[in-house]
């Protein structure tokens, strides 16, 4: 069943938000193609490229967050403890990715 | 005139290739949204997110390459020298971005 | 006791290797300062800077690996399962950090 | 002569500042080895690893800045124009590296 399947992958709660965010990124990429087609200034195009990369990182950290929480609670950790450990871990990965 | 305008931004020669590449990335992002919607395994989704980031880096390095070549030749450097200096510089930026 | 303390942070098994690696990175950074002092070519210096960043990423992924394994087994997951889930997760983080 | 050599690599003006910064980073890396040796909490160690990576990026952007300015003025661009174009370019690279 889909419900079960979803919960087993751990990103159900934020699924809609994730898809929305990805639609927005899709639009950003289309916008960059348009900028290139219109011969917009290279530095401005690069700014949009960096914005897409940053947005993809947010998507990735959201996915990781749900996955890790899921792994930990599946492993038997209580919810509160799993949430705390995950938040700490994701914070560390975020600093690592952005540096 | 468009021709002139294009050359002034320095990415004319590879414009078609860039737009093609961006169309492909747009499709990749759409594919990721579909994966999320179908509750595909988080780690597989993350792999696609990383692929999009790497593809955006290639776009950025291509844009930078044309921009820097253009800046240098506009500054009066001869073409061969500008190409060499640019290749060296872009190599350094690539290593920096990917590390 | 140190033994207990160490195991509670989860990087005991690879502690010596990590410290060795960090000593090597310290030497690399000192080497970069020397290159700058000797007016070595900028692009060569940049290559060493990228090498240090890549080496720091390896340190980080090693630390993360031990931490996540520890969190999962502490949460009650059996060792084999925790190792597998961690390897998968660290692979995803590596691709994310390097892209 | 050193003077000539230095100017030919383009980072003379900020040489002392760069070396100072690298000495500080060397100390940070030594501090991380000490943290590992003292079994400090993994997440805190990771934070220092990210700080070193960010500091290395600043070093790299400083080197790039001087190199690009040098390439452009060597190519015949006037100083003011070269400085502007370089600042713009380095800004773009910074956004790219940090995202």
C-alpha cells in the first residue's frame, strides 16, 4: 500500500512541500535557459545558477533529515532523542556542504 | 543587433550547447519531483540531487570560461594567451568548487 | 575513564588514523604558507588549497561515519544493519559535499 | 629579484596577511587533532572542520582575486576597469563555492 510504502521511506510528512520546492527550482532552471537565450549578463546568470545549487542543497538536507530520523526511530530510538540527534547531525552536514 | 549584444556577453559560441544542457537539467529536476511523488528511496533521490548540482557546476564553469576569456581579450591580451590563462584559472576554480 | 568516554563519542577505532591525517593536513597548510612566502605561482598554490579542502572533507566524512554508526547502534539497531544504513548515508553526504 | 618575482605572481600586496591567515588555519587544524585526541564530541569537531574549510576558501578567493587582477592589467586593461571586473568575477566564484 502506498501509505505504508511512503512511511517506510521517511519523507511523507514533507512530501508536498518538497514537490512544491522542486517545481520552483524547475522554474528557476527554465529561467536561466531564458537568460542565456536573451544574452543576459554572465554574472547575473551565474547568480541564478548559485541560487539553484543552494535550493538543491535545501532539498537534499530536507530529504536527509527525514531519512535519518526514520533510520533512528526504526532502530528503536525514542522519537524525541532521534529528533535531537538528527537535528544535530543535519546541522553538521549543512555546515559541511556550505563550506 | 543581437549578434553584437551576444558577443559582448561572451557566451555566444556555446549558447546553444548551454541552453540544451539547461533543458536537460530542467528535466532532471522534474524527474526528482516525480521520484519524491512516487516515494522512491531517499538515497536514490539524493543521488539525483547531487547530479543536478554537478550539472549546474558545469554550466557555471562554462559561463565563467567564456566570461573570463572575453574579459581578458577585451583587456587587450592576445587570444592565445587569454585562452591559456583562462583555462588555468577555470581549472583552479573547478577544483575549488568540487572540493 | 577514557575508554568509556571515547566509545561514547564513537570515533575510537579510527582515532589514531584521524590524528595522523590531521597532522598531515597541518603540514600541508604550513607548506602553503611557505609557497606564498616564496612567491610560488598562484595556480599551484590554489591546487594545494583545494587538496586541503578535500582532505578536510575526508576527515569530516570519517567522523560522521563513526558518529552515525554509533547513534544507530545506540538506538538499538543491530550492528550489521546500522553499518549498512550508515554506509549508504555517508555515500549520499559525500556526493552532496563534493558536488 | 624578489620584488619583481612577487609582482609577477600578483599576490605581493596581501602576502603578509595571507601568511598570517594560513598560520591561523594551521593552528586550527592542530586544535582539531587535539579535540580528537581528547575525545571531544564529534559534532563539535565537525564544526571546526567546516570552519577550516571556510577559512581555506577565503585564502583561495584572496589568491584568485590578486591573480585575476594581475592577468587583466597584464593584458592591458586599465586598473580601475580590471579591479571592477575582478570584483564582480570573484563575487560570482564565491557564491558558487559556497553553494
